[in-house]
C-alpha cells in the first residue's frame, strides 16, 4: 500500500515536471498582461515575451528571467503554449495572420490561449485557421483588474474542450484565482461580452437612479436660510 502511494506521488511529480517544462510565449505585456506574465515566470515557467514600444514591463520581465522574441512567428516557434492579451480582435488577427504572424511559426502541438476581450466571430475564424495548422486553441478572457493580475487573482472564462482545459489549467492557475469552463471554443468570448453588457447596464441603471446633484444656487439658498436662523449674519455662501 505504501509502495502504491509512493508510485502515485512519483507520477504526480513527473506530470508536474512535464507541465513546468513547457515553454510559454506571451503577447501583450501591458497593463493587464504584465501581471499575468510576471506570475508565469515567477512561478517557474520558461517565458518568452514579444517586445513592444513600451519597454518598461518588458524589461521587468527580462530581469526576472524571461526571454524576448522579435516577431509572433519567432515566438510561436519558441513556445509550447502561447498566450495573447491584446486590445481587440483586430490585434489578435494581426498577430495570427500578419506577415511573420503566429501561423508562420505554427507547429504541431502548439496551444494558443486568447485572453483578449474579442469578437466571437473573429475567434471562430482564428481557431479554424489555427486548427488547419494542427494548433489547438482556447479563448480565456478575463475579469477583474490589473491589480488582481499582479496578485494572480484574476477570473477567466474558458472556451475549450475539457481535455484541453485540463492541459492548460496549471498555466492559467499561475495568474487566475477562479477558472470557469463555460463551453466549447468561442464560449469564453461570448460570456465575456455578456458579462460586460450586464455590468455596464447595471452601472447605467445606478447612474439613472442616483438623485441629481443640487445646483449651487440651491445650496446657497439652503445655507442662507439656515444661517439666518442660527446667527445674525450669514456664515456660508455659494462659493
């Protein structure tokens, strides 16, 4: 029985070692992405980042042991898992389809995780194109803030099959506190848009319900009436 337990621990350690040996690529080390990438490299993964004009976050990651690639194609060739965290679907498609893009460096076994808040129709096009090059894809957009990214406490909404999610979960856990499997590819980005619509709609409703701010003239009249009763001369004014 002890021997069986020891074998189980050994298999677990071997599996963890296999996962930790994976090369992680990262595109978008900006306001949100820096915290994600920092957690990945600080927790023991080999990280390569795509350089960009804002050198401060890139230089910080390089100082922590990351490497730098000059193009998405070079980054894809150097990665087993490649994470995107860019502003929109336009940037995602540029990274994938552009000259020296991810497709140019695609190889069998590569996994692409898109954490962008993207358009579901674009996500499906990207996933289909990558699949044709034997690249697996998961959409995993995020909720919470850059502060939570630095703390490794983001939420992610994952669109992928269960097998792929199990494979990428250890990487997601480096920067996420909660991982929600919401369906197949494209479901994560659809759910993120629904989340945004609900949160923005709620904010609009709260703003509509909030009583209007009193105008300065109303404040002046109120203060004058109070001061007239409380003291022989006014003590506040519209200023």
